[in-house]
C-alpha cells in the first residue's frame, strides 16, 4: 500500500503536464473533427437527395428485372391462384427458348428472371399447402429446377451456348416431373 502511494505521488507531476498538453491538442482536434463531421453530413444529405430525386432511374422496371415488384405477397396468394398460375408460368419459362435460339442473351436473362420469380412464388405456395410427407420430394424438384435456372442465367451472361442448352434441357425435364406431381 505504501509503495502504491509513493509511485502515484512521484508520477503525479508528469501526469498533470501530460493532461494539460493533451487538452490543448484535443481542442484543436475537436474543431477539426466538427468540420469533418459537418462535411460528411452535407455529403450524406446530398447523396440521399440525389437518390430520392433520381427515383425513376433507380427503380426502373426495364432494368435488370432482378426483383418483380408487381407480385402478389405470399400471405395473400391462395393455393388455387398458385395452382392456376403454375402451368402458365412454367410455359412462359419454357418460352425463353426462342430468345436463346436467337442468342438474345440479355433479353433471355430478363425473361428468365421475370418468369422464374412468378413460378417460384407459385411453387412455394403450393409446397406449403401440401402435407408434410409430400413436401421433401417437391423441395428436391424445386431446388433442382431453380439451380438450373440460376445456372442458365449465368451461362447466358457468359454467352456459353453449350451450358445454356444443357441447363434448358434439365429445366424441361424437371418441369415435366414437377407438373406431373402437382
């Protein structure tokens, strides 16, 4: 205990000198930091304003079509609606073949993404309505189908015709199997 107070008393003068010099430097840093924070805030506000004003460009429906905002929420879609739409969406997905034959890769990707999103929603609704014992085989088909859709999308992006046709063939086989089970 005595040693502790001795150490504290001997370093007290050194500590007080360091604290006073630190206070001077911290005032200068605080002033610079305030200007820095202010310029960051102005930059953030300007960025947000430009994004909000350019909303049409950001949410353009003719863009990549990665998200389809016109879809019915899963909570509101009935099983009857899903069963009625699954065949039409499957046919629309297979309709990408004409775009693939003409090697319109970008348009094929857009259509593939749009139609697969609707089909995915319908299949998910149908799978959730089935009893638990019937779900695992449907999940496997669902996984195989959309794995091939993603692979086809990547192959179309890379303009790899051989892989495109292999994935398309797998999609046709999987859709036939799926539609026979539903």
